[in-house]
C-alpha cells in the first residue's frame, strides 16, 4: 500500500478546505476549520488518518515554510518607527502570560501528568505557548468595523508583530536550555552566537542577493524563490546544527532577510501555492491528528478550562497594562488588550516543537488546541463589545503598518486577477485564431 | 539529527539549479543538469546524499505532479485535429523501440544480471522505457532554427504528445500483468475498466468542475487548484486501488480532465512553484542518487553502448517509417525521425516505476540515465545536420499545437512580468506615501 499517502493528502486537502470554508462563513479563520478537520479525521474521532512518517515530515517542512513566510511579512524598518507603545504592549503581553502560564502548569505537572525531563523547563514551556498573538482575526474584525487605521489598531499590529519575535526568543531560550544538558552560560553564549551569526550572515546574504538581483534584472525570475528557499533551509539547518537553536527561528530570520529585498513580494507570491496546496493543510491537519482526546479525564478538563481562562485574562491584563504605561486612556487599553487575545499558528508551532523535544506531554495537546479555538471565537465578540458606541473613523491615523497589510492583500487579489485575465485573453485569441 | 532533511533539500535545490544553469548554457535542458547533480551528490560520487524515506516519498509525489502537469498540457481536442500523420509516426515510433529494446534486453537479462520475477515482462519493460519521446529540446532547437511552424515541426509535436499516451498504455499493460499474478484476461478487463472509469469519472468531474466554476466566478480562486489537486490524488489512488493501474496514469488522466476547464492555465501556473521549488528538483536528484555506478562492469558498459544506439536508431527508423507511410518525402522523414530521438522525464518516471515494482534490476538505472543524457546531447546536433541547406520559413504552416506551446510560454513570461511590475508599483507608491 505504498500509494496510500495519495489518499491521505486528498482527504486532508478536501476536508481542511471544506471545514475552512464553513468556519470562514461563521467569521472564524480557516485555521480553526483545518484543525477541526484533523481532529475529525484523526484517531481522536473517525480514525481515517494516522500520523505517518510522511505526514509528520511534510508538516515539519510546512512549519519551516510558515515561519519563513511570517518572517517575509515582518518589516523590521517599519516596526522600529512605530515607537515604544507597541514594544511596551508586546513586552507586558509576553511576560504576564509566560509567568502565569508557567505557574498554572506547575500546579498540574505532577502525579498522573508528570513527564520525564526537566519539570521547570516544561512549566516555562507551557507559558511560552501562551506568548504569541495571532493578529489576523483581529485585523479582519477591526477592518470590518472600520477601526484598523486608528491608534489602537496600529498599536495592536505593531505589538503582535513584536510579540511573535519575543515569543520566539523565549522558545529559543527554553529549547536550548532543555535540550543541551550543559551549563546556562554556554547555552546563552550559543544563543548570542546565533543572533550574531544571523545578523552578519543575514546582512551578507542580503548584500549577495541584492547584487545578484541587480545583475540578473528581470531575466529568469524563478531562481529568486529558489535562492530564497535555499537561504531559509540553510539558516534553519545551521541554527540547529551549530547553535542548538530551533530550526524555525532560523527560518524566521531568513524571512526577515528576504523581506528587505525588492523581490520580497514576488517571492512570497510563489511560496503561497506551495503552502496552500500542500504544506499548510498537512501541518494543521497533523496537529489535529496528534491530539489525544481519549485521555481527556476530569483533571485535564479542569486544566483546559483554567488554561483557556489564563490565556484570555493574561493577554488582556498584560497588554492593557503595557498600554496604560504608555499613558493611553483606560478604554483604549481594554480595546488593545482584547485585540491581543487571539492565538493561532505560532502557538501551534511552538507546541509542536515542544512535543518533538519532549518538553510537552502529548496529553496537553488537547487543551492547547481547545484554548486556541476558544480564543479565536472570543476575540471578535470581545472586540465588538469594547468598541460599542464608538463611531468608526473618528480617530483615523496614518500608519505604514496598516498600509503594508492592506497592500499585501491588494497585491494578492490584483495579481490573481491579472493572471486570470491574461489566461482568458489568451483563451479568446486562441478561439479567434481557430475561426 | 531529525533536521538533517533541511540540508538535503537545500543541497538538492542549489545543486540542481546550478548545474541546470550550466547545462542550459551549453544548450542542454536543465533536466540533464539536475540528473548530474544527483549523480554527483549521491552515493555514486560524493556520497553527501542518501535516498532517505523522506526524499523517496517526496519524489514519488513529485512524479504524480509532473504527470498531472503533463496531462494538463495535453489538449485532446487539438490532437484529434492533427490528423493521421502524427498518429502513424507515434505508433511506429513506439512499436519499433519497444520490440528492439525488449529484444536487446532478452540478450542481457540472464547470468549475472538475472533478476527474480517474470523475465519476459522485464524485457518488455525495458522496451517500454524507450517508447516516450521528450519533445522539449526538439521544440527549442526547431524554434531557434525558425522551423517549428512547419509540417515537420507540427508532426513532431503531435507525434510526441501521442507517444506519451501510447507509452503510458504500454506501461499500464506491463505493470498490471507483472504485478498481479492473475490471468491476462482479468488484467485486460481491469485496464478496460480503468479507462471506462476514467472516461466516465473524468466527464463527471469536468461537469462538476465547470458548474462550480460558473457558480463561483472569480471569487476565492485558490480553491480551484486545491480541487484540481484533490482530483489528481484521488484518480491516482483509485487507479492503483481499484484497477491495479499505475498511479501516474491516474494523475495524467486527471490532468487531461483539468485541461478542458477554463481555469486550466491558472491552475497550471499555481502548480509551477510547487514543482520547481520542491518536487521536481527532488525527483530528478533522487533518480541520480539511485544510480549505482560501482556495479558498472564491462558487460553493463557494453549494454549501455548498445542500448543507447538502439534508442537512437529505433526512434529514427520507426518514426521515419511512420512518416514515409503518410507519403512524406524522405528528407522530411529523416527530419521527423531525428526530432523524435530525445528522451526525458517520462523515460525516467517509467524506469523509476519499474524499480519500485521489481520489473527493473537497479543495475540498469545507470545505462538508462546515460542513454537519456546521450539522446539529449545528440538531438540538437542531428537536427542541425538534417536541416542544413534549407532556408527557414519557406514551408510555414498554421498550427494550433505550435500556437498552444508558444502561448503557454508567453503566458508564463507575461504573468511573471505582470506580478513583478505590480510588485514594483506598490513598492514605489509605498515609498511615495512615506515622503
């Protein structure tokens, strides 16, 4: 049955797309649908799909590509210009969930849930899962309400981008410390070494890429996405091999490098079909497949409830506090807090990494998935509540970050339309030739 | 070392691209470069790459996607209009190499090269490897000489497309007969069943697809490539599961179905990055990796030489004969024969399938790869010789097949330029906003 993987991929593609369409109809992101598809097809429910070696490896590659794309979407120059508001909100919004999440885990990480390895690291790891905000659903909701181009919208965008980076730094620290078994000093030195290497290597790669870009011009454009992918793979590999840093961090850094080339959008547009035709659906589905529902006893249900409450409250309080420290009015602080509640891909990727490194007992995969779904459902509801009574467009603000996001969406739509139009035009001229 | 696959992919991407660029500079197709890259990196030479499970599985998926794309590029309606010349050339050009190739193999398939299984089937299989012409290099050469839009060029194009289909039918017969161990009658019935299923299922899928296309219009275009891929995967799976027919035949048929939708070019353009960023380089490299050079003793070298001579002569004689039967002048018959000599992807895919089904002793992978490289090198040289003295453009002929090929290339270039232009325009408007 060596061809069985064909059916697996077909099932994953059709189910994630169908459920993604369903969830997007009820205003939820397609990620939730894809997760649920995996849950339903996996051992937790129907049992049609198993976590085969092939699916696991492809989903690992999927994670690399998702993080690479996330890096390509992050414009460091513009982040620097957004000022301290975003940084403070992100910082508090990372530290509070990290601390409280680790504390909650400490209460549960014993007895029946005890897991071989360093307990302290496992607790901190659970906190790390809570750090990264997924901003896409907030952006959608704010846009719909006409509130994206405001100070609140802009701060949320900047903070969400920064807390991705902070969350990845936490992950780097935790995974490096846990995996090595050597002293903290050496691990910190290695991490420092990685960031130095990333900075120098990234700059050199950027220079080389730009030189090559200039030399090649618009000839044979295919080679640019290939070169970018090679950079991503090499950075990921070297991060693990030389510095003991998680491969996804390397991929993210490679994405940051590519974001600064003039071909960034073109390259992103070529990675998009690679993602949505194969890698991303398999990644989300295999997260769902890995969830072990049969083990969900009373204790784990209790943990799930508490963990979800902690996930919502810590972001709300943490980010609100950060905004307060910047001197924003309380109403805006609450709005920012609610906008940062949502979790998504990065939390899943972190959890996945944790299971691979034995930092996370697979029993907890269920609670994490449920927490993410709950936060996603809650975010638009909360946002609509806290913006009630305010007129849209009364505090509009010029923002490069918002422009970037809108430009990227516009680019995707425009380029797809262009392709389709070109296609129809040729079809017609062909038919005309025949007559 | 679970992250080692990252380095493997990076090595494959960069080496296939570099060697592909080198070979295309000396007028050879990039396939040859990619093969040589695999040979150099694999156990036959440097030993940096091994055929891991991951690479093997991804390359299998790569074959499915290559055949699916080949199907999408085949327009059955236009093939039917090209008349009997193409069909006769293809038919003779398939039967002669099949017979002579099998005869040659019968001489060698004994003693030290004997291989468990049905010897007759193994011999016929070796003939099957020789059936499929790769037309891309001929098209390039003829275009360069301004001879593509002639009767000769048009006949070559039609014959090459038809002999792909004939070659795949041979493969279906051989693999079904060899794998099953049941009577010839049942196998033929199953193959007939598959073609019935393919025709009915294909028509139904086409109807459903067109209905959905009309209903959806230009909204959310992503779902069309996903649906097409699901069709491809299901067809491949069902071909193997229900009818014992090779999965690549199912993928090819799915491609034929998609070729008849108005979204065909759009879908093809989305599969292109999936191919060139991941699947195709891994497929070609892993063919190179599988070649076992250390076993190349005197006998196998003799076989390689004879096999290559047979490959060139049988196509030349077979296709020339077919053209002669259509009443073409001898000069044109020789030109057509030379244009059909080249072998490529499909021969490799057939050989790969044979090794997976124990129909091909891996010892013969070396000769096959060398034969392909030799035919590829010879084709442009032969073509330039046999067209010597003729003025270009003196026998131009209107041809839909030639139009299709040129239109597809133009589409790829135009759409890439459009994307890039849109990208630069947005970059500029962004910079303007900042000022």
